[in-house]
């Protein structure tokens, strides 16, 4: 039996482990799931004869190295910052490695050693990053292969709640790490290209500069810009492109309401609130508003942010119990962002029967034989339940398929890499279709960003 070590059995591991176990007999696989919380690992493998769970603390060098040395390939589903020690051990023991995480600077520095040993370290093979890379490169390569020149590429992804579980005014629930949602867009200004001009959106304007998108059968969405849309410009071979924009999708209206938190300062994660554990939600909000001997917190809030009483934004804020006198923060020395996250989790945590949804949308504009063309490509995946979520499906299945392909020597090019070559993306995208993860492409008139010039 060929041994696959999966380190981490968190939210994204369910489909990954199920896929490997379903293939275990025909492919002669034995799956070892290592986690510091062995109960979760045991839950995902059940009583399958070709699997076992082990307690694995990634900071325990001895047990970590023993587990890696005994495996034929290693899949790290740990948080990104913990991959590097696993990666170093994989080099030491000559093991291929797969992760869904972005390639960090430390990981990239290992490329020479990985290549010299003939190892494959596949990264960014989840959904975003992952399926976005593969689906984009497939179309881009097709355009280039037939002599076309790319002039526009836009890519948007959203982890959202499925329509049947969409029952709050925000049309949103947490389908992944809530912290990432609360602090999204902070740091540097969003940077992208529009019609050969560099554009920037600072954080305080980010949620008021959105784009509208339509997806057949699922209606209208909006998208706000990611921090660096140009990160993959050269990687994708788009050095001469005129428009390059990557963004995050939400339902229309989310960003305008979220901007109220940004303007008030509730998403700040750079300092802590004194006596936060004894605050009610109302006290927390009031801490950011001017003192008034007569005006209520609600009145001060509406006045400060210029919200009319009949504005739907106000209903969204009240729905969160933001002004509750009885709900308590109960977090010591918490940042505003941490407190806001706790408040939102009361309302936005998925219930047992809720389903999540992954939405992806690509726009490709290109020139061929003097004419302009555009392809719109969309993908929607809906989860089954709270274990087999759409997020786990779209992250875990590409990881699993790539792992088996590397083990079977179908992916052999060595080095620290991401899935942008035909060797990698063609078979993976084809197999993902068997699981209902597929893109719908249609040709539409090319409009670019200045339809008056067409």
C-alpha cells in the first residue's frame, strides 16, 4: 500500500479524505490523517480499513519527522504559516508535497533544493487560489494557441451562502475563516490595471468602488477589488494586457453596509479596547461615537454615518443586535476587529441545516484577426451539509486529485510550483467535472472599460 500522510483534518479536509479513501482499493492507498485533535481525524476516516488517525503536533519535531519519513507523499492542510517545517522535512526525506496555500517567500526559497532532488511541491491547488488559476490558464492558453492576444482579464470569487439558506438581510454567512472577512482589504491599497492605467483604491474607499456581475440562474452579485490584482500578471503571461482586475464577490448591498463598520473603525485590528470583557455590544459601538447627554446610541450612529431611518442599511445593522444592552463582549483586551467578529458570528454562523456556495466568474477579452472578443466563464458549487461543504469540495478535491496524479507520476515537473501548466490543469479540471465542478462559458460582445470607443 502506498502511504499518503494528510496533516490537518479541519474544515477543508472532508472531501479530500473521502476522495482518497474512495480510491484507496483500486489505487492501493493507505491514508494516514495526522492532527493534534485526533477526534476530528477519526470522524473523517470512520472505520475505513485503509486509513488510520494519528495524533500529530506539527511542533513536535520527532513525531512529525517520523510520520513524514514513513509516507510516500505528504499533504499539508495546516494554516499556511506552519507549512515550512513540513516542507523542510519533505526535502530531507525526499517526499513530494501538496498544499492549498499561497506560496510564501520561505517556501519559494526552497525551490532550488526541491528541484535538485526532483521533487514536486504543488501549492495553491485549492479553490482561490487553485481552481481560479487552472480555469483561467486553460482559456488564456487556448486564446494564445489560436493566435489571439489577451487585452482584458478579470477574475472574481466568493464564498457565500446557498440561495436556500440565504435568510438574513446581508445575504451572507461565514463559510470560512470569519477573521479573514473582518480584516479583508486592510494593509496596502487595492491595485489593478484598467485600460493601461494603474488604479488604486485605499481601504477607506474599497467597499464603495464595486462592480456588478450577473450569473445565469443565480442573479446579481457585486465585487470589491483584491489587494494586488497584478500578483499573477507575469505568471499568467499577461505582461502586455490592458485590464487586469481580481476581486471578491458578495451579494449586492453587502459592501455599502459593511462600509459603515469601516468608517466607524470597527474593523481595526491594530489596538486593544480597555475593559472590553465587561462591555455590552451597545457599549462597544458607543465607544466610537461622540458623547451626548440626550441622544441615544442609535441616533448618534445614524447621524455620524448619515444613515436615514428608512435605509435598508439600518435594518441590516439592527438585525445583528449591534445595539444590544444585554449581549456581552466577554473578550479580554480585544481589538475592535475581534469584537466585531464575535458580534457577527452570533448572526452569520452557518446552522446545521445550512448550505454554502462557491461562486467564480472570469472575464476574458482578446483580439484575434483584428476583431475583439469576450468570453464570460462562471462556476457555481453548492455544499451538501456542514461537513461536506462547497468550500471543502472546491478546496479538497483539487488537492486530492493533484496528490494522486503526483503519486502516479502523471505530474512530474519538479520544483515549488502552482497549477498553471497544461500537465497539471487539464486532467484536474476534467476530473473535477465528474464532481459537478465545471465552468459555463459563453461568448459576449467585447465592451472593455470604455464602450464608447468600440
